[in-house]
C-alpha cells in the first residue's frame, strides 16, 4: 500500500513542475516515471544496505516514482543504485559498501590521471585485479547511483559519511575524478526539471539563442562541461565538440574558452546523433556571405577551412571558420572528403551544440 504521509514542499513543487512539463507536449511526454515505492520497500532497501536514505530522496521514491522508466533519465530507479560500482567491476556486488563512509580524497585518488595502474610483471595478475577491485569499491563507499551519463560518467548521491546527502559527478574512466554537483537531491532535481521545462519551451517558441557567461570550464577528451549563468538561473550544459581549440587533456589550459567568457548558445540542446550533412565546396572567388536558414538547429553555413584538425577523435572531422559568427564549428560525419587549407564549404544540416559567438 502506498504511504499517505503529508507531502513536503519539495514534493508539492515537483508535482506542479511535472504537470507543467507534461502540458508542453502534444501527446505523450517522454519523461515517464516508474511506479512509486511503498514505505516498506524503501525500508527493506535501507535495512539491506545498513543506511538511511536522505529524506528528500525517500519522499521522491514514495510520492513521485522510483526513477525514470527509460534509460539514462534522472534519477535512475533504486534498482540501479549500484550501477557506478558494477560498471567499473563488471561483477555483481552486495549493498554493504553503501554503509561505509565516502571519502572524496580516496575517490579522486582512484579516478584521476595521477593513478598509476602499471602492472608489475613479477606479481600475479589475479592479485593485481583483486587489489584494483578493492580500491574501486573503497573509492565508491557510501554512494548511490542517480544517473548514468555513459562513457564512465555518473552522478552519485552520498549516503554515508560527512558528505551524506550531497551529489557528485564522478568520471570513473577518463581521469577527471569528481566534481561537486549539489548540496541535496531536492535542490538538483528541481534545477534539472527546470532545465527540461526551459528547453521544451524554447523548442516550442523557436527561441534558440541566449546570452550567458561561462562560470566554470572542465576540459577533457572531446567533451567540455560548461557551467554557464543566464540571468538568475544556473544551467549546466555538456557541449560535444564545443570548440575545436579545446581538444586538450583534462587539467590543461585553453585560450579558446575561459571563465567569464560571454557566449551565445542554443538553449535547445537535445542530444541527437549528427544527421547526414550536405557539403558543397564553393569557388573562393565567388565566396558568398554566411547565412542561417531553415528550422531550429537546421542551418546552412558557409565558412573557410583555416587550419587542419590534428587530433584523432575518430571519424572524419574538420573545423570550419564562419566569418559572420567569428567562430569555428567542428564538422563531423562527412565521408570521403579530402579537406585542404583555405577551402570554402557550404554546409547544410543539423549542427547540434555549436557556439555562435564567444567574446571577452
């Protein structure tokens, strides 16, 4: 039987925002939650893990739902609580590690670039593997997985130790360690839900661009995490292929993207695979001016190849400098195209996540 305890202000606000979000869709809303849990089911989990869940998260499970029904939505169901650990270990584990205090220092030591996992040939591989597994389990003590972002990136909630109740973003595969996300589940969920409402509203209104200021930059691989501020709201966007000049290792330095840079971006950042692009080489002697035509995120741009791309990120890519935007756009997914310095191309297609302008 579903618990009928009084609803908190957090739950009341969530219900209002979920109704608002659902009303923005003509038909079925893509954000679907699993059935709610009973108090008995929650207490059984807590007893098995020897923990007490934060009250806001417990209220969510009890009154809203047991996580998102589809993959990679926020939050995951309680049955995915071990995902961040089990994806690292590739084996099933019990819940006991959740009751052991989380250590931010140990987690960063395990998952940053400084960790040396070079094997000593004189040691037994089985012993090495066991020691490595133990280190990972220890690094994730006291955590519950709330979101699997793919490629070893997770949002976890701390459920044991001094940081209990706080949320952290953990990179378990690419050497970037941890990043603080929020002081509570309630705070982050309301922010996340507000982003979904804002993005859907922008899509319906065809209101793509907005000005913002970069307040944090996290470099690494071919994905940049930018924390940007718009008016009085904070938005956290993950831009894939954000700026070709930023293809450097985490912890590196970039002249292309800095804190306090002003940028104009597309608010509608739905994750889409790059669709087929129509690429036409233009005679440089009759080079036209840049144009943007078509529907949302479907652009026609004309630009010049000012430099050749030197980093191997897989696939065929080249940076196109657009004069009218004063910005490079990384073109990805073009097959059998040999690009030379100075070539001018007209590109028509979906260019998701590009930055229109950066200024200082």
